[in-house]
């Protein structure tokens, strides 16, 4: 072959490398959202005992004939009187006798539209502009041929509940894993036994990794084609310590973070997102005039912020989940944002945890620290049985990764290559 011919061949390979075109015979794709990334419904029973007359009288106007209403997301919760009622209904309670979490008395909850993408598009379909979640992503998937209910599926879940280490029950979280496993098998069967692509966002990545590692390697090899994890907090976040200490309004200007703090502390999955001691080590994460807390000091931190009831479940149920990030030995692509200021250390003054801290920022996606986003790369880098690709997109935040044009092109491009059985890249690269 001549020098010109070699150059042309290399150019052709390069074009194929970055512009994979999937054929019409797509592998089924299942979307797994992050915390707060799908609708959640509730209904109140006779056992519901509100703390105030106002909460007793407040009933959402959107109730159906059986009493079900949208609990998440209802925009009325942005107003302080409604915020308190909302928090009461969203609260979880740890039962030490059962060693598991449960809803508030008199509150029943359910997740609508499991199997489809409807509950993932908008948190409130009447307010599409301000509550959009995966709508842009799903639209982009439709442009390359994915069809909801045929080749595209959704796996919404009750994101307040997490999972627990072996030997500890987690009824709600474990049922979700079983439902997700069944959906994977059904999606594969209905698409000519093709293995499935799993695409998660944020907390959804932790659930998917647990699902994979809790099932046998032969099952994974039969049913899983690829796992794409967007913005996965593999080792938790420093921001979660802020949430537990002082509440987190998530940038919503009308919400007092102290009003939502108790509800946020009660969330089983929020405990799961505390910074991992193995990854964050002894670095000072929260500093007060008298005490400095690292990831190893979280039990004492929970005590000192006044959340004693969280100490035992954290130590027994959550901490063992953080000790090992087991490689599932199926191909994984992590797509993450970088270069966005992310809380790295929190400094509290004499006023204590009821005041918002001064924050020192570092690298990450605005929510998850870089050490957590890259945890699987550091943990699995020497594992020859684990295929891993990490794609960094500068300037893209934890949530904008679902709608940013550059991010969507990367996600769609990765899917096209997977469907074409072309490995676009292995290792780490920046978009």
C-alpha cells in the first residue's frame, strides 16, 4: 500500500472511530434515573397524623379517584407552609427492630409508569419548562431510532430508599433491583434476545452496579451489552455533608434549607451518598471551631449535628457498601462533567450547623467531587477483565449532562458505537 493509501485508510478508520452509525437493529436501552429524577405519588390513609391543622386541611387538587396525588414534584412545596407538609409526607423512618426504613405513618407511596420513560421526562408534566429531566435525552434517543416501550424503557424508583449491605434488609430497594432485573430480561426477550444497554444518571449508577454484582457472571454476560453511567457518585460527595448538617435548598431561592433538613436526613439513599472513607481518606471535609471531620469521622459528625438515629444504620448498613467497588466485568463507559466548582471543604463558625457554611471549592461537576467521579478508574485500572472508558466533558454540570448539546452528542455517539459493535475508545479522554 502506498503512503497515500495508508493515510486514506487511517482517515477512514478515524472517521468510523468517532462517527459510528448504528443500524436499525438496536440493542434495547433502559434508563435509570438519579435521586429525584422521576415522579413519585402518594396517598394518605386514616393513620396520617399531620403536625398542624394546615397540613391536615391541605390536599393537592390533582388527586385521582383513589386518592393518589403527585408527591414529587409538586411546585406548591416551594411555599413555606406547604414545604412543611411536603416534608412530613416525604419523611422516612428507620425501624431498629426491623433494621429497615419505612414511610411516615399513614402515607402510602408508589412509583408510576415503571417500564416506560413517561415518569422520567418531566417531574411535573404541567410545568415542562422548569421540571424537565430526561426529556432532551429521550428526544435525542428517538432521533437515532429508539422507540419508547419497544427498544427504549425506563426504570423509575422510590429514590428515598437505598440498599443495604449483606445481612441487612432493604425491602423497597431490593424490590426495585428485582423489578429492574425482570425488565432487563423482558426487554431482551422482546428484542430477539439481544443483550441490554443500561444508561444511568447519578444515584442510578450505584443501583445498577449493585444489580450487576448481585447477579451471576453468566447472567450478566447473557443480558448486559454495556453500562453507561452519567455523573455517577461512586464514592459519595462532600455536598452530602452540607445537606445533613444544614439542609440543602438545591438552589431553589424560596426554600429555607432548614425546613427541608429533617426530611433530607431521613432519606436512606442520602446516607449512601456520604463521602467514602476509602476514597476521601483523612482529608478535612467539615471544619468547626472545635472539631474537624474527615470521611472516617462521619458517625461522630452525625452525632454532633443532632442526627443520632442515623449513626447505627450508617455504620451497619451503608459503610460496608462503600468498602469495595467490585468490577462487574461488563463493558462500562463513564461520562462525566469536569471543571465545575464543587464543594470540597465546609467551614462552620460559632453559630453552628443552623447557618450555611463557608465553602472551599474544588474540581468536579458541581455536585460530585472528581475523586468520586473517577473512583472506578482508580479502582479498576489494573483489572484486565474490566473494560472501562471515561469521557470528561469540561464545563458540564451534574444535571446539565442530560441536556447539554456536547454531552448529548457524546452519549448518542457512544450508543451508536455500542450498537455497531465498534469500540470507540478505551481508557480516558476529554471531549
